[in-house]
C-alpha cells in the first residue's frame, strides 16, 4: 500500500443516538476509519478488519510523511492475503478508543468536558452496532468477510452471532469467547495500576481544572505487564535471553537486562498514543464477553450460513489454543461450517500481527475460496 | 507444633562485619530466627529451612495469642515430614528482609536513618553467608539437611555449591538455577510499579523528614501481579472461574469478579507485613542468580557429597519443571547423587506451601533415608 489516510464519519447524532446494550445512549458518535482498495459495483467485495485492544484505524499503508506503516500492513495490500486488488478493506477505530473515534477522552456535548468515567460501559455488541452503522454509511449491505485478531476476533464472532446474514466469512484469530480467571486477573491488575495512580484523579485527569498529568506510571505499568503476556516465554528467551542492555551489568534496580529495556521502551512509547481511560473501558469489555452463554447464538450463525476460519498460535498464552478450540467446538456442534488451524510460531499472542507464511497462506486460502 | 517464638541474634558487629559478595560491608547484622524440636548431643540432627521471597522466620507453630500458624506449619512438626521429634529445625528471616533481620528498612548505624536504597545490593551467596553464621552461633557444624522452596531452594543450591561438606542432604523445591527473560520481566514490572509510585520518594519514604506514606499502591500492584504467577491458570479457574464476588455483577472497573476480589485482598494484606524496599532487594537477587555459570560449582558439590532431592510441580509456571530439570541435569552430569520428582498438582507454584500427599511423602522419604 502507498499513502493512506484516515476518514471521519459522524454516525450517530442527537436525532439518531447510539443505543448501547447496557441501556445508555450516546448522542454523538464519530468514527475514524480507513479503507484500502476499491468497492466494486455491487458492493460485494468488502472485508471488514476489527482491531484489537490498542489498535486503530490505520491498518495499512503510510500516512503522509510517516515511515511507519499501519499495524497490519503485512497482510493488507496488492497480492497480500487481504488483496486490495480484489477486495475493499475497511478498518475503523473502536468505540471507546482514543484514535479518532468517540471514547471516554472525547468531549461530552452535554457538559463541554471530557466524558472521563461518565462515559457509559461498553460491550462487544456495541462495537458491532457501530461497525454496522459504518457499513451502512459506506453503502454496503453485506460483507465478503470480517476478520480480526484477539479482541478483533471477538467482534467478528459477535457480529456473526447478531447478524450472520451480513457476514459471509468470519476469520477469528487468537481470540476468545470467554476469558479465564487468569485472563481477567491480568486485566484487573492493569486497571488497578492505572486507577491507583494519583495522576488518575478518579478519572478526571482530562479536566482542565484538575492539575495532574494523567496516570502515566499506571498506564506504562499496565502496558509492560500486558507485553509479557503478548510474547511467549520462548519468544522472550530467543529475543532477549539473559543479555544485559549494555556491555556490562549495571546492577541496581533500574534497566539492566535487555528484556527490562524492551519493556521500559514499550511502556514509554505507549503513553504517546493511548489514553488510560480507553484502556480501562476496552479491557473491561473483554472480561464480560460470553456470546455462547446465549443458547440461540450458534443456531443463528448456522441459519445465517456464516463460514468460519478459527486460528490460534501454539505458543500464545494470552489466549491459548484452548480458547480457539472452545469456539470451534461450539460452532461445529451447532452445525456451522468451520475450519480450524493452530499455527506453529514462537512469538506467542503477538503472532497474529506478524508475517508468518503458514498463517498468511491459510488466511489467503480461506478468503480466496469460492 | 504448639507455641513458638522468634529469637534474635546479633551475628555481625563492627569488629566482625559482614563482607558481602559485591564488596560492601555491613557492620551490624541482626538475624531473627525460630527453631523447633531439640538439637541432639552431637548436633547432628539440624535441618535448615530457607524461606522464599516473602517468607519469614515464623515457619511453624503459633505465636502467643495468634491463631495463624507459621507459613510451613503443615510440613514441620511431630510426625510431619520435618519431624520435630527427630530433627532440630531452624528457620531464619533473610538478610535484606523486613521481619526481624537487618534489611533496607533497618536503621543504618552510620547515619541513624533507615538504609533505604543505600543498603548494599545482595546476592544469594550473602544469604548463605549469614545462614552459616547463624549455624555457628547455634554451635552446629554440619546440617542433616537444608530445604527450601522457590528462592529458598536457590539458597540451598548455593549453600551446597559453596560448602557442600556442611550440607548432607539438599532439598530444592520449585526453584531455579537461572531465571528466564520472562521471570525477569515479571519482577522488573513489579519493581517499576513500586519505584514509579510517588510514595516511593526515590527510596527515602522511611525517612522521618520525607512526608509520604510509602509506595503502597505500587507494592500492592506488585503483589497482585506476583500472585497471578503463583497460581496456575487451572488453579485460578478451579478456585474462581468467572464467578462474581457478589450475587450480581456490579459492572464498572472495581472489584466485580471473585478473582479480582482475591487479588485485591492479597495486595492489601501484604502491605501490613512487607516492606517495598525489601521487595526490590530480594527480587533483584534472583535475577542475577546463576551458580552453574561457575564450571567448578558442580564438581565441588560432588566432592562434598551432598545428596539432592529436586522437586517441581507440573502446573507451576513461575518456575516450571524445566527449571528443575536444568538443575538436575547439571547435578547428574557432574556426578552428584540426585533424585528428581515432578509432582502433579493443580495449584501452580504455590503448591510448595501446600499439604499434598505425594509431595510430603517424597520429602519425608528422602529425609528419613539413611
């Protein structure tokens, strides 16, 4: 992909508010999104990309003046698995996010201040409601495919549960249909790190009359901890082992081992691109996600005839293969046409972002099949 | 065990300072310790218990007026694997700790203030130096056995490396001879949580003229995160699953799931019994531990004729069985008499603290063998 840019759409307004599954309403929702490739004449070639926890609309190509490609550039583009010579690829920033779509750091039109913790709680279903509104805005009725990794895969699954007739093919990668106690525990500690930071100021850190710089330490800690779960033990060993960051050990409690330097860097660059409140809202969404709790869910997918590709990575321990197997079991038992692949990769959960032959070939084959 | 109490010994003084492996000296070291059972006439029945990161000298029995037994009471006592009818059991609090033995929160005699971050950096070897001094103080030349789990096992291993003739039997449980990048990463994030807490005040929070209450949030976060690694995914699932703490879900970002309540409680009770500086010092010690880096280490053990029992737990992912296997391989290759057992237990790393039949029988058999 060459140069790409982010669009902005006002999808919900006071006359047409967004009704959330929890009962609250948002009277104004703007969505940032990007598209790659061309929509064909009968609007039948759209592939919808759902991003994960900290992703954004900039999935592919380069923004003017930037040398850093979008987060999924290796899979989107001419000749790539999401082939933009053939398909029209759409990727929006999530509701509740902080990268152009309305979220807790947006201005609440009712008060003229940032929502903060007054932003309503979200569910995966709410993301999908907004995705559908974006599709309608783009004049598309039905998707050729929806695809996403991690929390992106959860949105794809939820979409198929709600309106399967709209999703011909669903690609669910390194995702979960129900978090374990350990998954919830990690997210809970991350949120505590943010909320206990004095800079959080009970969620009011964005208010002009609250003189704090935000929960920067807490957010960095949350991100560092999350990064440990994104890489496998083996991946960390291969990447860093017990190497020191400098030629000689410095001792002390600061950065000494290379793995410490890596985490420190990840924590610090994250602060420039992510908002702590979005982190709270988006992680909490996952904790409650449990679509198969509804006994009718799979039946609806089967009736809507969505076809599934479910994938996992063998060293992923954020959402290990058992999470994918559970999804597959539910789908297959309910008569949904489902393919499943566990990909071998040393890189843990992060593998879904990487260019791995076997992985990309499997996605390309599934999307390319008639 | 019935009522037990903690003794205090001044093991190093200005005339006889503690020389640390890093080169620094401590002119005054007091050690808190407990003993259970009776030392026999030729002082040949002593078993030395080395505690883990957050343990203390109170390993067994009950302190006057308390209904909470010592942390390893289930394994120490009449008829238990560390049978106090037969053996004299010793357990000291570690150097650098905060439960009666000199550490960073102790008063530095040179300044009249708490050491804080001026306390010298430690190595596992320094713990062992102090252990040997305690033995001498008690008039014991040689141990019937040394035993410890997790960081306790590291001390046992180091002791055998340094003075194997002093350790007839070594029991190393759920320990490591070399942390992985993932192990180091978890500890690094825990330390960052503490040091980035404004209450840390660059390690000066104990000074009377520094008006902060200490890094309470950071220490709680560190402890919560550590607790996730002490329990297996399966153990957390069995204990908590996706249950809510109250009858109904509360929503929001606070404690809602039972696993969140558990972590919150663990983080909070820890503040009453542990010092954040000790947490920094004692976790950092483990990162650098690598006794087999010395090619002579195993040879010395073999010459000293220490016999080893190495144990792991199959769901432990803090120090998984590979850590124990590495120790066993090194010992066996060097001709050290070594038994190895991996115990089946759903409870992860914490298993070493639990009363598990197979585990306790194995320890009892090894200690009871002639």
